[in-house]
C-alpha cells in the first residue's frame, strides 16, 4: 500500500500549493521536489484562489503568520474544499501567541482540513484551546514518553473527532490517527529536532502524498511520516560517516527523500498499530 | 569574449539589486556572491529607488508576488531605466494566475527590460497573453523538443521584438535571442529541474553579468546561461561521485559557480547559432 | 569564562526571538539551533509583544526592512527592555538608504540595545548619521586596516557611549567594545564574506549567547564572535579538504557551530586586548 502511494507521487507529480512561512519555505519546496511532486508558493489574496484551483493539494503553515496572509489562507482553503482537494494544516507555534491560537481556531472553523500535523504542545492547544509551547518547540512537560502515550493518543483522537482530520503528533514516536485507527511510527531520529524545518518539511511531504492520493488520506499520511522518519535515520548515518553536523544532516535529509524508493521504504518502515 | 565578461564580474564586483521571491532568495544571494558580484535585496517602496540608484543592475522576480512589492518593482525599474542600468525580468509563474500575468504586462508597459528569462510556458504567456503553465514549471505540452524548436524561437523573437529585451527560454536546450541573432545553448542538466531556484539563480547571474558589462547585454546573457548550465553539469558529476541527491546537487551547483574560471568555461561551453 | 558561557547556552537552551530579513532567516534559525539554543521567528505587530515576553533574548535585523515590521521591532524591543532581556541590533545596510538609516536611529531612540553588530560602514553610519556603504557590504574605503584600527575603535567606542550597547565591528579583525574595554578578535576567514548571512548568523549567535547569560553581555558577545570566527576557520579547512566552494563552506560553517565544544574553542581562540 505504502509503496503504491509513493509511486503515485512520482507518476502523477502533483502540484502542491503552499501558504507557508519564510523560514523553511526553501526546504519545503526542495523536499516536495525531492519526493517527486511540484511545489508552488503563492500567498497574495489576489491570486490564492486561482492557484489553489489548479493545484492537487494545499498546505497551510502558520510559521511566520501575518495579517496579510490569514485571509489568503482562508480563501485558498475554501476553494480547495469546494474542489475536494486535500488541505493540510501545520499549526506552528499554536499556543505561543494569541494571534496563532486564534488564527488556528478561525482556520478550523472556516476550512475543512484533511490532515493536521503538529508537535504535542500544538495539538494540545487545538484540543484544549491553550497549551504551554516552548516557542515553536514542544514544551518539555509535554514531551511524549512511553507512559504518557495513551494521553497523547486521546488528545489526537479528540482533535480528529472535532475536526474530521487525520491528526499527526510528531515526537520520538509519531502518532497518526483518524480517531478510529491509530498508527505508531517509530522511524525518525532526534537530529531532526536540531535543524529548523523538519516538521514543516514533513507537512509539505504529507501535502505531496495526499495530492497524488486523494482517496487515501490516512494511508498517505502514514506513508509520508514513515518516509520522512526513515530519511532522518538514513541521513543521520550518512552524516556520521562523513563527520558532518546539523547542516550536513539537513542536506542529506533532502537527498534521502530524493533517493527513497519502494524497497528502502518497505525494508525500513517501523509501524505499529 | 565570454571569458572577458566573466572576468569583468570578478573585477568590478557589481552591486545587484533584487526584488525577488522569498523561496529562493538565499540561493540567489549566494550564487551572485559565488560568481563574484554583490547582492542586495530590498523591496520596500520607501527605499527601492535609492537602492536601485546605487546598484549596477536590477533583477525583478515575481515568484511570490504580492500587492506590496508590485509598486516597488515599478519604482525601482524606472530609476534603473533612467540611469541606464540593465533590468532583468523573471516572470515566474506568468500564466498561472491573473495577478501574475497582469503584473507582467504592467511591468513590461512601465519598465524597459534588458533581459527576460523564463521557461517556455512563461514566455508563451508574454507572447500571447496567456499560457498553460504547470504552476511555476513549464506545462508538459510546452516542453521544447527538437521538432518544436523553431516555434520556440519564433516565440522568443516575438517577445524580443515587442519588448526590446534579450529573451531567454530555458529548457533542455536554452534559447537566447535579441530577435536578430539566436544562440542555442546545450549546457545544463535535467537535475536542475529537480531543485527549486535553478531558474531564479540563472536570472540572478544574468543580473550580475550584465551589471558588470552594461554595453554587452546579449553576450553577458549568453555567458551567464552557459556558465549556469556548465555548473549544472559539473555539479551533477560531483553529486554522482559522492552518492548525493538533490540537496547535495544544489550545494555543488553554487560551489561550481564559485570555482568557475575562464579555462573551464571555455572548455565546457556548448553554443550553437 | 568563554567555555562557561558556551556551556550555559547548551544547558539553558534559551529561546531567541528574531525579527529578521527573509534572505538569511533559515541560516539564522539553523545556526541558533546548532549552538544549542532555540529560535522563533515572529514579526507580526499583533504577536511580537507576546512572543518577546516568552523569549530569553531578541534579535532585530533590518536586512529586508519594510514598513510592516518597523513597528513590530519597536514593540518587541520595548517589551524585551521592560523584562530586562538582551536586545541585539544588526543594522544591515544602514547608510545605504534613508529608510534604513532613519529606522536605525528611530530604533536607537526607542529601544535600549545590549549589543550592536555591524560592519565598519554600518557602525560609521551609527556614529556620524551617514556612511558610504557598498550596499550591505563595507565600502572599500572603510575596510579596517592595521593603520586605521585606532579610528575604528574610536568609532565603536563613540557608538557604545551614545547607546550604552556593546558594539561589534566585524572585519578582518573583529572589534568588541563596551567603551571601557576593547577586545580584538583575530578568528575568522575571508571566505565568510563570500556567502550571504555570515554577519546575520553571528548576530543571531550573539542573541543566543546573551540569552543564556543575561548578566554577562560583554563576555557573551566576545565568546560568540570567537566561536563564529573559529567556525569560519575550521569550515574553510574542511572545504579545502573536500574540494568544495562557497555553498559547501556555508554548510560546514553551521556544522562546525554544531560540533564546537569548549576544548576546541579554548584551543582556537585568538583574542587580544
């Protein structure tokens, strides 16, 4: 299944519309290209509806939110909804400011999301209306441990029920749920938290995978989470072998997505449910 | 000739003003530095005229166009025109939205461009007022093949006649024309389409080359297209040798521009006319 | 002392708020992570006060200044001042346009800065109200030579006296002064001027170091300048060893910050006073 989803991305080359932050936008564009899709970044209110209408999916990322782009996000989201295209939300830093938290709730109110991906603090904010984020990172108190896994699943399920979206909480173990099924994904490496953009890039890849597999949002999301995590593992090993650091790791992470194939993916995936 | 143009960039270190998108802006700044020039990115209406006036050339790229920067592009363009400095246009995604298409025509109406560089779909939009772009990539139907080369040249000539600019259509074979002469450049590698920014970076390098060679816009453009294409080839070989992927390729692409010298350029150039 | 400052960054993982330019923002985020701190980029007027209040320091960089973010800089700066958090200024391109020069003076008037870091032309602009910058680079006439070092120190002291900030002039030899003491730092490599963002990244690292060491702004600044310069040296050697160019150098620069430890720092630092 996962291999077929990946193959579809390479064959259909979906066009993925991003309204995203200016910190990691280049990485997002490059990883979307690396996995075989085609990115377009467009955020002006005057064009987002038109751009959304020619694209296969839409990724909304609130990483450097500003007044100008909030209306664009809502307009693009509504068009994508009308056309039945998957819309993915990355609520970067929800809980860290009233603007971000309020905007996330406004987005959830006006746009139907297919997938929402965040860290535990961000998803907690979506569940409870507030959270203790450490800026754009998960608060230490929120980090998912073996013992708190049940609570994290309950949180993700809660948000999934309220929104109808597949919900992803990324951390040491990633949780993907559509409130019925739950998948635990153990791929990934802690180096991913030492570069900016690991989360944003995963959200972008989810957008690419869902863009090529409209009818299989849950499986596409699982596949994207696995692929990204596996890239993290492979990039780490290559980084160590070449005596590199975090910037080298970032380069290899995108390289690995570019070189990922069905055999590697199948051999490396660590999914439990 | 081409070697002298390249040498002038390194000796004069022209200052290149960019009003550009936030996706590939870092790559553009780095490749301009790599080829020996000095970039300055400035897009606020309140300063663009002053910045344009201290610079040797101006690059306008509509990649993440927004209402705020359109006026800045026009103001900066007019100042550069008055001072006789080359102005380069990259009509990213022209044809993909009304905003982009309309803005390109407004820019062409109010600013005189020395060089326009785009993919076939974008240049078709400039010729006909519309085009079938695939987001920011060339539409499949538009891709230049051996048999359609004549049509592509006619298109480029048409735009060159209408605008007075040297027109570049990049693709498997790059076409450069000032409506009298035509050059076909066979340098380059298909990996360049698998990273974001190859086109934007070429446009930036054209800005740098023209900035150091005001009187030789056509030759500077040909030199920049050759240099960038050759970097693509060299970067590809080094990427393969180090078992890298797209992100490694991007790094090597800029590295190669930094290490390009007259001997390498002369030995590697593949120009026909 | 310097080792303890570096250790505090890794142990306290300070949250560093950046209002910065979109050219080098990704590099700034990554180098802040590489040195052990946590970056958050937020520039909308509606959230900057809240974000500043949860952060350990604030970095203001005017690299792609625009009307929208000037008010944000002032609001965030005032909150950080009230809470006693270090505020760092990078006056990119001050002197290159009236907007930049005026904004810098407005910022100095309304916000108390702990550290100001610029090249000689930018600091001259702060001292005299104008300067001859070459865009965002130091003007050739301004470059600090052995014979002009005294004049540069006088300039830095003057700005330090007027503003109460520790002032850093970066160049072949970096000067750090709080108008009483002066440190000359001979770490660094000329390759750093051949990539975009060396200066911005240093300012970001100063923000991280000061964020973890509120009571020792002068020493933290010296430590950051040394660490960054040493990374430049180490990255250069690794670049040569792998036959790389400027983009490889940029990758290694961030790698080296990620791998920097107290032993390397102590062994490599070149400080005179």
